[in-house]
C-alpha cells in the first residue's frame, strides 16, 4: 500500500472503487481526515486519455455540487500514473452492504433513504448533471441517517469535453434505464428510473428485471413488466405501488419528469404511513394510569389542561340536591321521604342519585370508588345529613 499521495498521508485502504482503490488519508494542512479515490492510469494505456478525462470529470461534476445529500469534493491531483480525488470521509455504510446484511428495511426507513437520494439528484439535475449510475453501492448511509450520493465518475455534464461514443453503454446493467440500454441520449429521467429500480429492490428484496446474463437483464429492462411490489411484500402500501410504477415507466413521458416530484411523493407516502401508525397507537393506548396524587376528598387531581377540557365540576354538587341524593344512598325510605318534604324537593330516582352531568363525567379508577355504606354506618350518614339539613334550615331562618 502506498503511503503518500500528493500532500495526503495514507492511513488505510477503504475498498475498491469503480476505477481504482479508495484510501483513508490525512490532510496535514488542515488536520482533516479525507477519502482518496484513485485511478491507475497505467492500467488503461489504450484508453488512458478517456479514463483520465472521465476521472477529472467526476471532480468537476461533484465539485460543483454543494448539497447535503451529495459527497463533498475537496481536491483533485495526480501523482505519477495515479490520479486522485480527495473528498469528505463519510462515517457510515454503503446501502448495498446494509441491504445484503439486514435484508428488508422498514417501509418508512426505505422511503426516507430514497427520498433523500431523489432530493440530491434533483439538485444535481438542476445544475445540468446526470449521475448515470445510481445503485445501492453508490449510496452511503451515515450513522445519523443522512444519505450521500457518491461516484459521479461517469456523470455527463452539459459542458463536458468528454463525450460518450455512440452506442456505448455506461452504468450497471441491473439499474440501467431503457434509454441507457439502447445507447440513446439520456436526461434526468434516466436517474429516476435507476432510483426506481433501487426502490423496488429495497421494498421486495429482488430486482424488477433479472436474467442469467447481461443481455437477458437488458431484454427484461426493455420488455419486461415487474410484479407489483405489494404482491411480493404485503406491507407495501398501495400508494407506493403507484409511485414505483411511475418511476419505472418505460416511456419517458409516463415517468416522473423530475426527481423533485419523485421525492415529494415519497415523503407524502411516508407522512401518510406515520399518520396512520399514530392513529393506531392512539386507538390501542393502554388504560388511563392512576393519578400521582389524590386530594383530601378522595377525588382525582386533574392537571390544568384536562380541567379546562372538562370545564370543572357542576355547582349542583354544592346544593341541597346533593344532600338529598346523599341521604337517598344511605338512609331508610321513610327518612328520605321526610327529608324531601322538608326540603320541598322531589325524591330522587335511582338513576338520578348516581348521575353526573355529561359534560363533567369522569369515572374514577376502580381503586378509588366509594362503596355504598353498610347497615352499620347508615346511621352515621343519616346523622351527617341531618346536620347539613339543620344548617340549611338555620340559614333559611336567618335570611328570612
């Protein structure tokens, strides 16, 4: 392993890229860890100029793009037969690695990842750059969930001096658009198709167009009709079936016109799912917990917000009617009749005795419900009612 590239000190090898080795290195000038992507120009002597041109094209393309979902390019250089690009060092994993080791991810996470990629592509397309090789191995998922698009090595810039030969196919066969397969001129909708293939694979665990060899895959891309995602994964919502179908439309006019709209639909679908899950959580919420404190009268202490919602207790509980209902619960029938005559009020019915106004009805927890007094305590309750009655009569005489 080499130890130096330009001013960069090589720390270790990160892996093999599409055109060469990717290293982890230190930039001593600003004490920053970077990723160094290289290409050995000596290995492609016959096509050295084209390889070198495409390599620097990646630097120019990605270097123009300053966006959260696109890898940041810092520097470009050449050391002997090795050209290199210094870019931000990403703490995360390739999406390909996640898909291979984890399998199917939760739907909301899939939607979040693909929407971020679509948003990044939207920015690139608006700046005249088509990626041409969108696939899981070119997507990095950082530890905090942010997504970065990498490898603009075969991107086509509108002002590029490197031109693709007529009929030359660039990209990964499984993720190529029909127009890429045919070697036609492509635009941003080709990236949308590739992202649609990636989305399909993340949802179902398999590619929409498969075959035993490259030619078979290309044939399926041009002519095959993929199975509906929800038929392979029942948790895929119907709305997502339509989004995938639009992204994978073979005719350009039937496909998403831009990645921004694609991202918007993905986020709308995710928001719908999260709203549905929230409603499900609320409908299955557990029983209300016991209050943390109980006041001296044995009633629940309700927080301020809930108290405003229930509008407080009815004033009827402080009236003579409450006394009569209390007596009806504890005293004998004749005693209740006598009390109702004294108060000049109708004797309460069984239903009225336990009724709480509907705007304030709060059922106490089972542990706090007061049992009907036994025969041994009925006289005490009657004595209490008599005292209340006496006080009321004294108040009436005083006011008269």
